[in-house]
C-alpha cells in the first residue's frame, strides 16, 4: 500500500511500521489538528523527547540526523482505517456471508459492499484497474488500498468535461 509522501519520507528513515506508529500516536495526541512534530538537531535529542517515547532512541536519532531542526507534518493516513474496514468486506464475503449480511454486519450500504466485491472479482479476471474503477465508480487509488495492489495515480474516476465559457457580464453604471 502506497504511503503519502509526507509519511514515506519518514518511513524511508525509520521503516514503514515505525512511521505508521508515529502517525497513529500523533493522531491520538493531536486529535482534530494538523499533525506536526518538531525534530531536533541530533545533538539536542534527549531521552525525554516525544520522538524517543514514540519511536525509541535509535530511530529518533536517525530521524534527527535526516530532518534535524525542522517540523514534520505527516499525513493522518485516514485512508488506512477505511482500507482495513473495506478489506473486512472481502474477508467476510470469503467466509460465505451474502452481500446483504456483510453490509448489515459492518454497517455499510449494500451497494458499497457489492461494488467492492465486484471490483475484486474483476481484478481477479484480469481487467485493468482503470476499467474496474469506472465500472464500480471507485477511484483507482482507493481500489489499490482496498485490494492491496499497486496502482499508478491515474486521476479521478470521471472527468468533469470541458469548462463552460464565462457568461457575458453587463457593465455596471
């Protein structure tokens, strides 16, 4: 699953699991705010710093060596929570539950559950992700997260078409 650039730069230094742990912890501590954390210069890192408490000293030091003296603003990665819940659709469907039963159990609409199941079936048949996205009306990136496949960022499912020409304006007197 692709990470946002702001989280991937952290993951490149401390690893994917630690980066996601940092994001989850910051989300809990800074609920409703833009996530941010100050990364001190390596020589100014102390054992009581928030980064050390979240990541451990070795990873915090590595982050300081890479980004020391700056604030990081990682994405909240809320799509991960949605992707996990959407993967439950597929897991429950694989146990033999009907689409209606899965929708009721997860508190989702029947149409959404059916679209996710149909998308997986289409991908298994070998249909391209763009075709699948258009037919089930789910963005390719979202499908990538749900089905745990890598997709190129191909843009929105539907285009907005040509922009309308501006209507003529009457001069003000």
